[in-house]
C-alpha cells in the first residue's frame, strides 16, 4: 500500500488533505526543471533550392497525414492471434495490425496486443501409450474456432483521442482483498476511469488485514506494461500531479451493486469536475456485468493483457511452470481447505469432530464472517453445492474422470486446515502432489516470505500452464482461471458440478464403475468448451466467460491442440 512521506518544497505550499493518507508524494522536479526553448534565426534559402525545399515540405506533410490516418484507423485493433504454441509471448499472424494509438507518447513504444497477452506453455500431446481413459482425461476441449478479437468501435476510438490525454481529472481507487480480488477491482477501476473520461492513478493496494501483506502495485504487477498497454484507452499516471495535491475530495466507500455507466456519471462527475480528484474504495463486484460492448472488451484487455505480473514474479513462476511441464502433462488443483474458508462457508471439514469443533467455535465468536444463507444447515449447504470439496472428494472426482495415479498434481492455495491430515486422501490416490515450495530451489522464495499476493501470483502462473485445472470451490481464482484459460485457447478446465454430484458421493449403493460413468456424464459439458456469457444468467462476468464479447469465431478453425 502506498505510504505517506513528508516532503518539503520551497516552491509550493501543500494543504493537508485526505490524499496524504493514500499516496507517496513524489518530488516535483519535473515541473521545476523545464528549460526554455532556444530561439533560432531563420535564414532564407538560396533561390536555386526553393523548389526542392517546397517539394520536400509537401512530401513530409503527406507522409505525416498518412501516418496520422494509420494511427486513427488502427487504434485499439487487436488481431485474433495464431495458435497458442509459443511461450512466453503470443506471436501475431503475418497480417497482424499494430496498436499505434499512442505514438505521440514520448519514450514509449506501442504495444502489440497479440504479444502482450499472458499465455501458458503449450498443452502436451496425447501419447499413444496412454489408455483410452487417460487419453480422454488429458485431451483438450474443442475451441470451436473462437479466438481473441478486441475490435473496438469507431466511436470508442474517436473518444480515445481525448480521453487518453486527460490531464485535469484523476481517479484514485483503493483495492483490497487477495490477489484475484484485487485484479477484479483493478479491471473495474480502468473501466470506471474510461466511463468518467478521467486519468487513472496507479491503484493503491490496501494492506490486507488478514495476511498483513504490504505489497504495492509495482511489487505485484508490471507498472510500465500496464500503462503502455492501456495508453490508447485511459491515461494511467503513477501519482497525482502537484496541482491536485491540495484537493480535498471525500473518500467514496459506498456503492450499490450492479451500477451502470449512467449511474457512475450521475453520481461522481460533479465531484470529479469540482475537485479534479475522485477517490473510490470498496468497488469489488459493484460494477454491472452487462456493460456496453466496448467496455466489455476493455475489461478483457485489462485482465488478459495489461495485468502482467512484475518481472521477478513472472520469471520465477515461468521457471516453476517449466519444471512441472518438462516432466509431462500435469493437473493444477486450487484446493480451498484453509481455516477461514471453512469458517466463512459454514461447512464441515470432513476431518472429524475435533476439527469441526474448532471451526464452530470461531464461527460462533465471529458470526459476521459467515457469508450468506444464514438459515441453512450444514447438510442443506452441502447438498446445494455451497461447500468446498475436501481432499477425498477431489481425489474421487479426478479418479472417476480418468486421471492416472501417476499424474503430477500441482496444489495451489494456502496451507490447509488440518495440515497433512487434510491431504491424506488425495495423496493416497495421487502421490505425486507438488507445491511451489517443493519446486523452489534454495533462496528462490525468500523475497516473497510474508507476501501472500506474490505467492498467489506464482500459483496463478503455474496453474495457467497446467494441462488440466480443477478448483475445489468457486471464487475469484477459479473464475479468473476459467476465463484466462478460455481466452488463450480453451485449455481444459473441470468445473465441479457440486449441486448434482454430492448426492452420488453419499450413495454407498453405487458401484465404482457406475460412479465413474455418472461423473463423466455430469462433467462432459464442463471441461473448458466455449460457453457463452449470455447463455444463462446475465450476472456472468465477461472475465470468466469471454465468449462472445472478447472472442470471435473463425470459419478456418486451426488445430490448437493435438
């Protein structure tokens, strides 16, 4: 989180304001060291050179106009990328267009969005020596020809010329929670800045009250890449200019659910125009999931292109992913078995009365931690699919779906409540369970001790490159991984249908063969195939369901997976 520093400056008087509790004030030397342009006397050209100079001026003017036209037309165009077989960058096809919208930005090169997406290592080919069940388990879903395509409208691109140069109105957003919750809020922050036509100050990460993580934005994400990728959409600055440090805006912490762009403009534009600064806090999941098409595309652009992890984290995560990948196909499990998960969900751990009693006492002493459905019993919650799958249930599901016992399994997530006992059932069926701590060599994780957000980022990178991903419970990580894996080529994503499957887990009369058949049938349609956001509930997030707003279908469907 950004922290206040005292700064003495003889040129300005800074009036104390709420902003000082949020920002690190940087020196204003860039404003004070402007050197005047030197004046040169213009000498006339010799008569014999006049015609040549006139021709040269006309030629330069023509080339300049042509370049400006190219910049305008190509702004924000994102080509549908080629097959996702390269790593760590996604190479564009030969006829790809460059995003040239910000050539006027000094000392910044334009971003080729087809190369800026965070992409995984390629999925492994199905081997001939696999059994039929194993081959079916490792096989990747049919992407049906859908590929990323962020073609913004002409109106959006016209408006970008002004919005991307905004220098008078600034949006400050304070984001909270774990890594993936922070990412969701950062995506919304960019969209809100675009709606308000304001410049965005690099989001402030609030100190996590549970894990005491004091990481700042630049510790987790690549700030320069974030700015550069969005330079055609929203102006992103590292801090407020000196002219706005004396502003006294209120910190807006209350925003209803499902707010529209009209609501945002009506609520905040007056204050923004008056103060020049707007501070928002607590925006998690408040923005409507049904935005205009261009804003939906912008959400995808932020989530899958702009939010790249900081280089040290990305490089270490890539090394871990390669160490898993080189041994063959692997599964990534996001196991939600932490103590706070059991407390919040109101579910039993499956570890016995001793552990369940510990959770019950915590829940009774802090009832506000229980999330929703207060009138439901444990059994009702479980049958409704509201409880996380425990290690035994995950192991049974994987086995039923055809995962071989020898499969390498990467376990993402925090330390499970109950320690090794919580994982015994999983380890008994799949002994090759690996964590980032096991993959790391001496000293590699030292910089990230007591930094849960960085640790979660490493889990994210390794999970993205897995051949199969399975979350034991819903949540921000599961939704983020679902959408990201779809966006980079519909990598296999097993979404447990807990509401339908739990009853069969309880039925002891079903044979193992019948159980396997039922599980495969239940999950045949939930393995990463293209699933349109608009098919069912309108509350679906485009970040989890990028089809059809952010992915277009092509008739010449390339073979993305063997």
